[in-house]
C-alpha cells in the first residue's frame, strides 16, 4: 500500500516534469526561430559578433548624437535667422507702405503739375528732354543754383518773393510750378510789344538782351558824341539848385502867414551838403587834376563822377552800390540838398519840427501847411500856363483821427479855416467835433440784405461866414 501511493506520487512528478520540459522545449524552439529570423547564429563566434555589433551600434549612436547636436544648433541658427528675416520682412512691408504712399502722393502731385502746366501753356518750357538724362544730384545742384539766383532776382517783388518762399516746400512740388507760372506771367505782362514781337517771356528776354546790347552800343556812341565837360555839369547842377532854392524862398513867403495853435510861422531851410558842395567845386575849378577819370574810355561819365566822389570822400561807405548807380545819384540835384522844417512858437523862437517839440495836431498841421503851399504853387503855375483864373478845390484827407485829442483836432480845424481848405476826417468812432459836419455810417442787415444808414450831424459851434471844413466819421 505504501508503495502504490509513492508510485502515484512519482507519476505526478514525472507528468509535471514532462509538461515543464515540453514548455521549455517549445520556448527554446521559439527562441531558435527568433534567432534565425534576426540572423543570429548561436555558435562559438556569436559573442564576438555581438560585441562587434555592439561597438558598431555604440559608434552609430555617438555619431547620431553628434549629428543631432549639429542639427539642433543649425535649427537654432535657422530659427534666429528666420526671426531676423521676419523682422526685415515687417520693416520692408512698412517701408513699402510708406513708399507706396509717397508714390501715390508723388503721382497725384505729378498729375496736378501736368494739369497746371497744360492749363498755363508752359509745357514746352518745362518738359525738356535733356533733363531726363541727368542724375538726382545733378538736378538738385541745378535747382540749388537756380534757387540762389531767384532769391536775388525777386528780392524787390513782394508777391514773387512770397510765392518763392512757399514753393520751397519739398512735399509740394506743384508750388514750384506755380512759382514758375507766376514769374512767367509777371514777365509776360511786362513785355513791350512795340519792341518785342513775341508772347514767350524767355524768347522775349533773349531778344531784349540782343536789343539791350545794340542800344548800349548806340548809347556809348552817342555819349561820346554828346559828351559834356565836368565844368558844364557842375554849372547845370548849381543853376538847378539855385532855382529850387528860389522856389523854397517863395514857399517860405507863403508860410510866414500860416499860424495855428501855438505855431506863429513855418519855414523851410535848404542847405547844400558839404560833401556834394566839395564835389561841385572840384568839378568847376580843379577838374584838370582828375582828367584820368573823365578821359578814360573804360568809364562812363556817371562812373567817373562816382570814382571822383569816392576819391574826395574816402570815409563814406558806399555799400553794395555800383559806381554807375552812385554816379546817377550824383547827377540828381535833389541828392545835393538837405531840407529842415522849422516852426516859430513865440517866446521859444525857431525850433526844428520834430516829434518831441510839437504836439500831434501841430505836427500834422505843419505838414499840411507845407502841402497846401506846394499845392498853391502848382495852382499858380497852372493858372500861368493855362491863362485861366479857376478857383481850386483844396480837399485833404486824414485817417484814424480818433488817435488825436480834441485840442489837436481843434488845431487842425483852425488851420483849415485860415488856409481855406476842406478836410475829410475818418475815425472809427464819433469824435464829436465842434465844427463841420459829422456823418455816421452804420451797416445793418434787414431781410438778408445789408443797408448802410448815414446820419449827419452839423457842428454845434457858432457858424462862420467862411466855408467850414468838413469831417466824416465812419464806424
């Protein structure tokens, strides 16, 4: 009985071992098959081959890691370069937008320029093909030179000077065309059709230069034929000065009876300048010493006269004026005279008529009295020439009378009464004169139409037998 139990136990152990053996064998076969599938031969050299394969794989892994590091660095560099390119792209896009706006603005300005050129008929003058082959620097240099010359050319013309200043804006090129058109029109309006037979100012200037050269040559020839001596010039100027001094004396005779306010009399003092008197003396008596100037073929008489004046007065600064201009001024007798106005104020005696010595009314009255005497001399001359005795209408005007006080206005009224003349005064407010008539002008709007109401008020002072001076008050 015990032997049967032990046998059964051994049989169970045997069965379990067989089962384990089969399982292991099946696993071994699977492993063999796997080795065959992956190409591994399980022999004595398998270990050596495995080590070699391991070293090879380690080498490949090291190479792959190095390659990966290089690629990571290259990727970082590419990302940085991509960021830079992105920023450049954005900047270029902004620049493109700005340039696009500039192009649109420039195109609009060009269209405006072409329209302005065609409307004013100056396309032929401005559209010059040779300018298309010049660089921007060359064109800018031409523009700067022309701008400097233009500033000097239009310095005396306020309108053209303002248009030139406005045209210097680089953002508004059409204004340069407007300046060209303004100059073109200015020249066209001043072309003398009796001399020049063209409407083109540029052609007219060229023709005028030719005509000027011809006239200059003709004038030089005539000057040589009609040249007069320096002594004759001095005598003519002296006689003219004496004639004008006699006229001033006649005016002083009329001014002696003029009185108003505290002014008892007015007179004019005329003297010959010392430097010019010296010039006349040299021309009359010492002209032989300066024949090197007047006998020179390179100098005109005016230039020789200017050189002599500079030689006699080296201390005087002539400025930027040319000898020709100075000589022409020296041939004008008016530049030889100095005139002063003096008034007699009783106990103060004769005083120079300066702003500090006279009141406002007396200063205006002094100027008006001199003006009236000049007008009276013209009237006498006109009556002498025409042979008619016509009573003149002396009408004077005074603006901004509100700046004067009542005493000054009364002084003017007294002067008008004594000189038998009418005075029209304009003031922004009612100054309430005691004499004359005041007219007040008021603008009113009624039913969308403007009307000017005129109200007259006669002065409240006692009427005089003579005609009273009139006043006008406009507000």
